[in-house]
């Protein structure tokens, strides 16, 4: 039924989705044009210095000018001027036409890439023509695009540029395919090194933190010396001390049994060295986490007749773990990358970790260092990304009831929600819970 007023019937309002659809297309067109300009500008030095032919300076200047014009044309779309749409259209057509006419700066590959991006931008510009000169509509369209989708598009653009860079670098993909599985076998020893070392570091950190908080002079002195020495010397020096220098004690004392005891494999020496080093740093993390628990909690435990061990196990540590886990997860990720230092100690080929296998892969052909090290870096990045994901989920789980939730609004802003957590949560009636609020356009925040 049509709504009627004092002066007659009123037309139904347009759907917000229909009104923002052209603005969404124009917004995407702006991003594509800016991406095209960024690619032209970023790859100009690579194209100039990697080619074996002399490129005329006017062509270099024209190539860079087109990139700058694309960035400017895509950015000016956000102005409240109708002519900005025509400028973006002209820049897109000119960039594609010029590079197609000259056949690219160094090869036709630049022409094909520009043609694809220009075709996409042209289609989006035509679909979003009605939104030209409407910055409010673009802002509303941008607010309606989910934040995670924007992040995904950003990552896709970054990977696209990296992929194009690698394609132009003439990588030996045959070498990568042949050695990919060989390098990947080092993952198991990298993970085992990190896991065993973090277990050792956690145990040492717990006892070290208790020693730093103890009123016993011996415990305090031992823990202070431990943290001071292993935080004050380089990790690589500690690894060589454990692996190479310790057996010399047995030789100096002429005790064969002591020599055999102190002669460690590179794997065991790596676990001990990493565990001792990171345990010293994590000692301060554990100490800060324990001290973050209010004194009233310990006093209440004492009033209930708990022993020191019961108080730490049942009252203090369950609350301190919320503060301890985030930095401990970061230390574990850093330790996983530092396992590459164990490769300097040497190891059997069958028990080599990632970095050592990468070195062995290009040792027979020094011209493939880039390919081998790129594969190693990709595996390390994959490992840290996976464990970062698990860490973020664990942090989100243990922080429920303690942190404030932020909800995005239609204008792209975030507002904080204060909602009491009912039930038996850690915060009781005064805790906080995570909620998601989706404000529709026009609603008051």
C-alpha cells in the first residue's frame, strides 16, 4: 500500500541497495585504476634495469607519467565533481591505447596486463557512471563493503603484484618444482625444534618467574643470574657454546665419560640453546603476568587456608595465564624463525631443518639461490601464519569477559559495547561479553 500524506500520495523510497550499487561499481573501478597506476610506477625501475636493451628516455618518462596519471585519475573519483568520472575514463583508455600501440616498454607482457586491468576498470566505470561526483554515495558504498572483504582484496592485490614481479624476474620454476619436496621435508624438524624448545622455555620461565618473585635469596639470585646471562649474550654464541665448547671441558679434565655426556647432536644442542634463551625472556613475561593479579586474590586464598602451591595453582595462575599467553605465543613464533640458526651447527642431511635444506638445494647450483631461499621463506611464512591464526583464536577465547567489543557502524566507525556478562563467567555480573552490532544506514549510533 502506498503511503499518503496531507498533500497526496508519496512515492516509495528507493532501496538503499539499489541506490548504492552504481557507487559500489565506481568505487571498485577507482581501486582497479589506482592498482594499475601503482603497478606501472612500481615496476618501472625493474623493467628499466632488467632489460638488456637501451630504452629511450622519452619512453621511460611516458611510462612513468601514465602510471602517475592512473593513480591521480583513480584518486580524483572521490571528489564532488562530475568531470572526475570522465577523467578516469580518459586515463584508462589512454593507458591501454598507448601501451598497446608501442607494444609495452620492454615486452608485450606489460601490454596484456594493462589491457586486462583497463577492460575491468572500463566495465566498472560504465556500470557506476550514475555515481560520478557523489562522494557521499562512495563513502556509503565503502561502508557497506565488509571490512574482511576489503582486507581480502588488499591481500589479493599484493599477491598479484608479487606474482607479476616474480614472473618478470625469470625465475627457474623447474628448479622450484624439483626441490620443493626436498626442502619441505625440513618442516618436521623445524616444528620439532620449536615445540621441544618452547616446552623447555616454558618450564624454565615458570621457575624463573617464581624465583624472581621469591623472598629466598638463593632462588632470587639464581633466577637473576639466569635471566641476565641468557638475555645479555647473543643466541648464536650460546648455541656454539653448547655445541662446540662444552665437550672441551671433558677434554681438559681428561674424562672420556664427560666428553661423551657433553657431546650433543645439533638437534639437542639447538633445543637446549633455544629453550634457555627464550626461557630467560619468558621469565619476565611470566613474572609480569603473575604480578598483574591483584593482591586481594592472594589474600583471599590465604584467608581460606590455602598453601602457597594451592594459591598459585588455583587462584593466581588461572588469572595470570590470560596475560601470559599472548606474548608467549609471540615468543613461540619468533623461536620458530630462529630455528634457522641451528643450521650453522651442521646436521645430517636426513635431519636438516628448512634453512639448511634450502642451502643444500642451491649449493650445487649457485645461480638458483633466489628460488631456493624464496621457497624457504614461503614455508617459514606459512608456518608463522598458521600458528598466528591459532594464537589469535586462543587469545579471543581467553579474553571473553575481560575486553570491550567494538562494532562497526554504517559510516565505517566503531563503537564500543558495554554489556554485562551474566552467568558464571570470569567477570560475573560485571564482566563484558563480545557482541556484534550491525547498524543500518540512518540509525543513530
